[in-house]
């Protein structure tokens, strides 16, 4: 959602710099995607989570700013308007549970608009800056009020409403409607849960989603009927996606619109219309309300001891009460043990004690909550034990030190992304997804990480490293997974090193070091296959002979599908599988350095090109004995002088003892054992 800074300043006093305001909003859970200059103004683009439906408006954002900064909120206060004509439209609600409030007003004589009116210019300028297309002064005002207050409105051409009747009901099989975007909808038997607005004979709108073309406002419209209603989130959610639609109205209704807003919104629209059409005539408001069916926020008992145990800090009871007062929550009871709180009608997301505690943390300031190991709770990744939690912390620290940035992506992805990355796993489908882009539960983290890379690559970034630790949903299990992605350059461009693109060995080295920093156990990489990875650049990761993940390059087909021009490498470590492997693991411990000199021997061998260096190393380790302390592969090559099925590998072997100096005979005996084993097991040829 985009909003003008000037518009926000009309509602709330902003004494902070843009950077300070952006930081405060972000820390309060209102993500600021960008703030860009446009003419003499700045446009904020907000990234709002689905639970904060109350913030999809100027009113909502201004209210949040007032709460977190203490500034005074100055919303417009539209006046009621006396009727000069009777309302010719009769309203019938057949579905009061799904539409417990419906308010309408007829306005006639909408001719000769004052196009030079500063009010109209102001309205059109603000909605244009918010990214909404200008259509018609009447429609523009409907959109303006939606952006201002968060209440979607719809204007019908009243002369096209047959029988002067408005009915709110469910769709019937074989009914048709052509929508404002000229899309034809034929309702089927399975669409009987889609709420529509009809006149005496046919549907004229899909409730809370989009109006019909036949009753739309046009240049010839002289009389309108304004709809301002409360449709429950349950009856809107998922319907637009089923029909292949996405609208601003649906986006708000399916998340929850304040049921007290309809009257204020229709009066505000009336006020603006009267200023642009000064000769217009108004009807009285017609209202059909089922008060016992309207959402009422629950009264929630919140224990002071629970707040301390969850947040890990002790706030005074007075501080907690003041936070609830800032939020304008109703306090019906309080004592030394607990407080009973009721949120406002626009906060559909406050239903449990933990929701109130989250609000306390948000307003108090996440940055003000310090870590305290004695009091703060330990983050529990599903069934991972405390030992494993410590390891995930060290994994994160290692990746950050290597230049990765941690991200958190949605647990939902599109069905297409799921098929691209895990075609062999049947995902869990959501019954009412937020959109088609979030229709299934993820079975891996790569799809989300790739979207982060694409977003940044499209903004001229060529050195990208991200990781995420989160849950994946496979069959009937939730598995904890650590995944990373490296795209573009191997390191940032600089004068001291020649520019190089990331390759398989870069990502493999990160995984090897990531696991090797904590455990003495064997970490092995074997050629593997994964549908999302390059056929010849994929390794399966083994920890003590147990498969725990994959690493490799993105499959060429996926690079083509997502139109990717830079190299991309990924890794995935299944922490749930790793946990099973580390039950008998040995943590790395300090070992004293030897005071005695080491001895190095180099050998070069010709081997079949199918033999991996890892295979060579395993044989060498098994034959060298305890005096071998290091193996270094320092050269691998193939050329025309060698058979096309051979390669030359040069290996450096370092020998040393902790308690004394090695003898030449000991080293030579070890070398003899190594060479004999390599020749007998792999048929290598020793190069002179």
C-alpha cells in the first residue's frame, strides 16, 4: 500500500525525520518497503502483514504513528447531511450472518461537476500518488474514502438498478455477471458460497470484491446509489482467488474491516460529492443491521506474570496499563495479578492473551527488550532439543560472518513454485489462501530464497548471499530446515582480486565449514540428484553416513523459467535429520599443538575420471594411521596428453606426532601403505 507523506501529515503531526519514522514503524511491525520522492512529496510504500487489516488506510497508519510516537491524531470528522429526497432503493438482506450491516444512500442530480474544485484536484492527486488509476469523479471519491478510512465503497448507477431493489444473497447456479474489468463470470453449483449483490432480476456485483459492468457509473450517470457495508472476512476470503480476481476491496474485506466504519465512510463520501456536485440532492441513509451478528472483540484476561515469562523482562503494572491505554483498548478489570482487556472493533487479530503480550512488546519496543538467559524463554524449533538450539545459533553466526544475511519468508508459496522445486512431494493446500501466490505450504525454503534473490538482482545487485532457518511441511511432518542461496559474484567487486562468479566449490566449502566447525564427525559429499538442482553440479550431504541435505547449482530449466541470468547455488540441511545423527556425535574440543616438526610428502596419481577426491581421501585416511594430520588436494587437471577417462590429482600429506619427532621410517611405512591401497583398490598409477 502506498501513501503520501503530505496526506499523513494532515492526520498526525510528524516531528521525526523520515529515517526515524521508518525505523519506528518497522520496529512496531509496520514494514516500510520504500520511501521515494515524487514531485514535492514523498511516497511511503508499506508492507503489511495479513493480520494488520486495520492499517490498510491513512487512518490506520496515522493511528499507529500516533500510538508509537505520542503525536496527536487529527482525523477528519464528516458531518451528517440532511435528506432532501426519499431513498428510492429498497434493501433486502437474505444473509445477515455474512452481511450484518448494509448502509445505502441515493444521490441525484449529479450533473456539471466542478472540475476546477480544489477538493477534486486534491482527491485525484492523492489517489494517483497511491497508485490508483483515475476513472470518474464519483469513482475516484469512492477510492479516496477507501484509502483514507479503510472502508471500501461502491457506487451503482441507480437508474440501472432494476425494480429499485438491492438484495444481498448467495449466487445461484448458472447466474451470470460481467464485471467492471469486462470479465464474464458464470456461477456454478460450487459457487453457492459466493455472496452477491443483485437487483430484482440479476447480479449486479460480487459482494466485497467487484461491481458489475451493467450497473457501473459512466459519463452519463446522473443518479447513484452508494453501498457501504460490512461483509465478514469468512465470506470474502478465497472467493476472489477462485474467480481469478484480486481487488483492493477484497484485500481489505477478507482481512477484516472495522464494522463501525460504514456510516462514517458514506458520510465522508457524501461530503466530498456535495463539494464537487453542489447542486446534488441526497436521500436519507437506509440501514439494515443485525447487531447481534456483528463482530465484538473478546474480553481477554492477561496475567502480569505471563507477560514477564514470555518477554523475559519485568514491566511495572502501570507501564502495561499505559500501553493498553495508548492502544485505546478497553480495560474492564485490573488487580495486582491480572488485567482484563478488550481491543477495538478494528483489531480482528487480538483474540488471545499472547496477542496482548505481543502488543506490549511491539509498543514497548523490541529493541528495548534485552537478552537475559535466566529469564527469557528458549526459542523452541518444534521438537529440537536444547543442544540443537545452541548449534542452530552457531550455524547462524557462522553464516553471518561469511557474509550471508538472514531472511524470513512466507511459509506459503505458489503451487507452481512447489512443482518447480519439489515436484515429487505432494504439498498441503490451503483452504482459503491469501492469493494464488500463497496457495500451498512450502516443502523447502529455496522457493522463498529465490524470490529474495530475484527481487535484489532486479535492482542491480550482483553479490547476494541469504539464508533462512524455518519449518517445512512434508507429508505429515514439520521439519526444521536451514537453507542458503549464493548468487552472482564470488565476492564483491574490488581492485585486489579478479572478478569471479560463484561456483559449486564456494557453496560446498560453506556447508563443509558450517558443519565442521562444531563436530568431529565425518562430513561427506556424494554426487546426487535433486529436481531443482543442476544434474552435474549436485552433491548429497552426509553426516556420519546419514543423508541430511543437498547443495548445488540451480537447475538450468529453473534458471530459464525464472529468467535468471546470473549463477545461483543453494544448500539445504535438514536439521531434523541432523538431530537424529548428532545424538552420538562428538563435539570438537581443543587439542594441544605439537611442538615437534611435521613432515610433508606429495604424491601425484592418475585415476579414472569417475573417482572423486573424497574417495581418495577416505582410502588415504584409512591407511595412514594416527600420524597423518592433514590432506591437501592442491592440483587436479585433465588434458590431451591424458586419456579422456583419466585425470591427474596431486595430493599433499602432512605427518606429525604430538609427543615426539617422527622418524623417516614411520612416514615411509605410512606412505607405502597408502600407495599400495590406492593401487589395489582404485588401480591408480603413481606419477613420477
